[in-house]
């Protein structure tokens, strides 16, 4: 019984130490490079009981698109939950009616000052791969 208790404590200790230890830190404000109208604010707070899911806030400057809606500005601002897996980021938009995480290509630069992600929101004139850079 004594050995069982020691093994159990060892297992719990190892399990607790593994949580979130290999996640890169994105904390801070990042701006989209081509148009410089959208930013991402990473909070690095857990978004659920799963310690590998975090939140970020996409802040998008509103604009008018006469072909889509001439009377009201379009705004892509939203709160997202995300997690990383390999070279992919999985995103869930809290304002969406969908309850699934969508998979997008993701690459963090070697110096950790910028990242590239496949286009995940529909602002006009954005390239297929969006690059964000960290603001100081």
C-alpha cells in the first residue's frame, strides 16, 4: 500500500508538470502587416478546463463594402479560442454558430517576432497567408 501511494504521488506530480510546458508565448499585441488595420491581442489565459486551449481577441477596424452591404460597416472583431498542433493552429470563433475548431496553416518565425497564418477571416484585400508582427 505504501508503494502504491508513492507511485500515485509521483504520477500526479509528473502529470502536473507537463501541462503547458512546451507552448510558445504569444502574449501581447500583434498587428497584421499588409494593411495594418487588424490586430490580435493574445491573453495567454486558459479558455477552458483543457490547459492547451487559450484565447485571443481579434480587433478589426470597421470598413464599408458597397457590394456586400452599402448601409452598415463590416467588422471582423471577435474573441477566439485556439490551440496549436504541429504546424497548425485550430481556431474557434465564439461569435460563430459553429462549435468546431477550424484548422489553419501556422508558422512562427525563428526570432518569434512574427507569424504567418492561413486567412481565417474575410477582410477584403488580405492575402491568402496573413502575417502578423509583434508590437513592442
